[in-house]
C-alpha cells in the first residue's frame, strides 16, 4: 500500500493537534470502558470516587463497588490499553523493518512462538508459571524467547525460499512457521490435559484479571519495547529509503533492524504472555493510521501506540457486552474486524504479490 496517495503532501512529523485529539479519544474510550459493566456504578459516582481518592474525601461508592472499580475494571482497562499499544506499535515496526505492508506479530510467527514457549512453561514448569510475586515473571521471559525465535525462523525461511524475501514469500513463510509452532504447542498441551482449559482460553485471547498483577507483569516489557520503537521511528523512515541510502546517511541497517526487531518482539512477548492470542491488531491499526495521516513512521508508530490501545479496549467492551452476562473471547472480536480488513489490504497489495 502506498505510504501516501498521489498528490498528497507527505507528512513526516506528528502534529500536536493530531496527538491531542488521539489522546482525548483514548481517554474517552478508557472512561467508557470503566463505566460499562454488569454493575452500573454511574458516571457521577465513579468520578466522585476518583476525586475522593485524589483529595482524601468521602467516596460515594460502597466498599464492594470500590473493589469492583479498582480491582476489576480499572486493571482490565489498563491491561487492554497496554496490550493494544504493544501489538499495534510492534506491527508498525515489523512492517517498517521488513518493508512489508503485511508484516504483523501473528503473521510473522512472533505470537505463535510466544504461545509455544509459554505453554511449555505452563505444562512442564507449573511452579514457575504460578508465581505471582515477581515483577518480571517467567512467562513474559519465555514468551520473549519464543517471539524472537518465531520471527527469526520466518525471516530465515523467507530468505532461503525467495532470495530477497518478497511479500508473498514472507507471508507464506510466516504461515508455515506459525502452523509448525502451533502444532508443537498443541502437542505439548496434550501431554497435560489438566491445563487444556487454561491454555485454550489463553489461545482465544482475553483480558480477565482480578487485580494489578498482570498489569505489573507485562508493563516493563511493553513500556521498554514501546519506548525503543518510538525512539526508532526516524530510523524506520531512513530504512524505508533502502540500505544504501541509509548507510550513506550514517545508519547501520543491520544493527538498526536488530534493535527494532528486539524491541518489537519484547513488546509482543509482554502482551501475549498476559492476554493470549489477540490477532489482527498489528495489521488493522497501522494501516488505518497510514490511510489517515500518511506513511512516515514518526507519525505511524506513536499513533499506532495510541490507536492500538483504543482498538483493544473498545474490542474488550464489545466482548463484555454483546452477549452479556456471557463474555466473548476478545480474539474473536478482533478477528471479526481484522480478517475482512486483512483481505482488503491483501487485495490492495496484490501487485506486490506477483
């Protein structure tokens, strides 16, 4: 997909008014998600509770309602924002590194690799998987190793099969690697049927949480990865010019790609470890940002960060309310949106697939 439409001036800087608008929209979605739930807390009463917390005043909520707000809804909303920001910004970074509009944490095998290693830890090292006191836990570490391994396998397979690793070759390599890693994961989980329900629910994606543990578990990985990606946005713009041009400007393409891939895999691992497999976020959000604001990564990466948070939190609202009191896996909701969008993107890039 072209970065910018013909005759349109290329936007290379993020305008303050655009950033402010995105942040306002994010705050509105976060507030709406906190207010929606099986128990109606009321907008005024929730705002009164927040004000009471800030000023030390008296809360209009009961003890039970306060626990629902701060131990169930707010952690879930924050977790959704972190996961969405990680997946969308990682998708934008993968697309920039591989110069491939179809690159995505899930299509490149990052999520499948993270899922496989996480399942191995749950099945063979249940004591480690059950640890809740570590700020940096074993599950995100295992997911990071798997994510890096999955992307590396996809890249190597694509290079060996297609020489320069074109769009079609990379996508097919990602499909093959994802299928293989998913098969390994399925085999491992069959070795311990006691974990089937837990792993199956995790594979469908979800943000269920009963406190702040998952938020604290994923936060260091996502924050560090996202910060590096935002700081590397200018490098991605330079890499888009080609390796020779990048080298002439003083950039070492190999090192730059390695740093960006590491940061994107780190953020993806943190997200996958706590939310499971929530697909298509890394495809949908960066492409919408490009369509609206142009193709410069100094615009795409930070807005994908915010847009991903909006998308996943909004999808979680749908997952919680469309079949209430039952709850849909959030991965199902994002797939309903993302699969048709992916087909549109695939059709728009059909010339590159030949």
